[in-house]
């Protein structure tokens, strides 16, 4: 796949000035995927600010479920693929093709509580939440951390 950074630039968000999409937003039928595209494009362009494309605990959930690697995903995004093209590619390259299993994973992932995360992620969130989430705002599920921090909730 040939990189096309001009097209990536036209599609990308400057994450030094704005937020990536919510992890709740779907792309290709998967939660987290739209956010991964935003972060990957910004990373490729050097405008990711404090956001990491990889490693990322959110992206790891998507990549572990689909079997797609961060490198494969980045290679597709680097071609200048649109959201629709990335979504179609992700669907066709996922090791999970059963729509019911994808819906179940989306719902389980949306409802994931911090106590259900890996010990490493829990330890990271113990420091991250007090620094980045507005005080007196409860975090009910993992996605809340990002939506609270980025003022969507």
C-alpha cells in the first residue's frame, strides 16, 4: 500500500486543537475504530499532541478482538483511505465475521467497568482520572473517562 499523506492531511484532525471521536462512535460496525482512525491520521501527520496511536489500551481492545495489528491498520490509514474505506477494510480483515459476535463485543466494550480492566490499565487509570476528568464527575464505565475529559458528557 502506498502512503498518501496529502489525502491523510485532508481527512485528519489536528489533535493539538481538537479531540478525537468518542470511543462510543462506530466505524465499520466497531466501537473504538473511529477514534483509532483519528489518532492514527494525526500520528502520521505529527499533529497528535498528547494522543498516542499505539500503544493505547483502547486500541488494544479493538486490535485484540479483530486480530488486525496496529501496523496493518496504520498502513491502510496511511493510504488516505476514507472512514468508509477503513471501515470496510476492517470488517473484511477481522477474524470475527459473525455480526452477532461483533454487536455483543461492542455492547460489552461500551459497558466495560474499570474493575474489569487489566491490572495495568487499572493502575494507569488510578493516576489518569484525577488529572484529566473533572472533579465530582463519576466514571461509570471505561468510555466515560474519555467522554468526560473531552467534554462530551
